C-alpha cells in the first residue's frame, strides 16, 4: 500500500507540472512555460533513473 501511495503521489506531481506548464502557456501566452515544464519532468526522471540504477535493493528506490 505504501508503494502504491508513493507512485500515486509521483504521478500527481508529474501531472501538476504538466498542467501548470500548459495552463501558463494557454492563459498568459508564455510559450516557454511548456518546454520548461518538460525540462522539469526530464530532470526528475533523470534523478529517479540514476537513483534506481545505483540502488542496492528495490527498497532504496521510488518503487518500494
């Protein structure tokens, strides 16, 4: 249950970043907000990938 809740929280944060980027683009015409949101997502994905790669066990990752 804990791992499922962590995955759900992760998905919620990722969705929020995308929604904010698209919302700023649509509402204020900030064309650069969507690419910045994409860079935030890429950075987070890279961080999690490196953390998972270096983990000694599955318990040390976001997927525990």
